C-alpha cells in the first residue's frame, strides 16, 4: 500500500518532469528546411524527339530577348529587406467620485435617544474614490539585407507565391531569415529583385541558434513562474 507521503512525492515528481519536458521542447532550435520554406522545383520538360533535315529543332530553341525575371514555378527572386516600423501608444485615465449620505435621526417615543447628551443614532456616511492610471508603450524595429526565395506557385491572376530561407553561420551560432508571401510580377525590378514592402501577406522571421541565442533566452523554470498560469 502506498503511503500519502510517497503519493505526494510521485505527483510532484511527475509535475517537475512535465515542466522540464515542456521547457526542453520550448528551447529546441528551429529546424532547417521547414516544409513552409522549402524551394519548389520546375516541372521536367518532356523529352523532345530529335528530327533530322531541319535547321531549327523543337526543344533546342533559344530566346535572345526573353525577360529573365521570375515568373514560373522554380524561378528564384531576390527580396530586398527594407522593414522599419515605429509604434508609440500612450494612455491616461483619471477618475474621481465623492459620495455623502445623511439620513434623519430616528426618534423613540417622539424623542431623540441620547446617552450623556450624545445622539446614539446619529448617522452620516461619506466615501471618496480616486483613480489615476497612465501607460506608455514604444516599439521600434528595423531589418535590412536580402534573401533569395523561390516561386512555389503562380496564382490565376499571375501573382507569384514565394518562399525561402537563408542561413548564415557566425562563430558558435547560426542566424536565419525566413520569408513567405505574394509578389506581383509588375513589382519585380529589372535586376530580378523586389522590395519586402511590396510583398503581400508577408511573413518574415529572423532568429538565431547557438550560444548567443541561448544566453538571451530565459530558462524553462523562469518562464513558468513568469507565465499566466502562475497566480502571483
């Protein structure tokens, strides 16, 4: 038969184990080549049968004046990151309320009850409430650089669905940029690049792995005590 003390120890052990498991999963580095950012490859063209007796053979033609910007599945496109956001919010609230309540003194047999010349039923209620609240929030972000993505789909209206990632190894860590969105062909410049501000439904992620990234991350126990499940 299990004693109450042993049962409590087992429950605490399970709780600590679950927290450790949750914390361990939360600090796993991002995987390279996630399905949402893998490149797409163009369809393999059918093998052309070589014929004889003609100057121009089907499947071996060359275009001297073709637009080389991205427009087909599998083409690559360079996105110039030009992200800069500044946000500022300020709020101030002030309230004040005063309440005063007086009621007639009750009488007993036509007289006001007194003890030692003092009215024992004299009543008066007063209340006051004041509240002052202020809040300020300032946020600024800036992201410069380039990332080359591939076209994974062409929509019926001609817009290009692009996605891709870029990894750079620095000392003991790696930095990565991931991008996904929709590009209009008319926004693609002559050098086959487009500004990130012209990417529709853009999803841009920047992060890193390694010793520096781990140092800037709270441990799982600290995150537990800072989460909304902690009652204090």
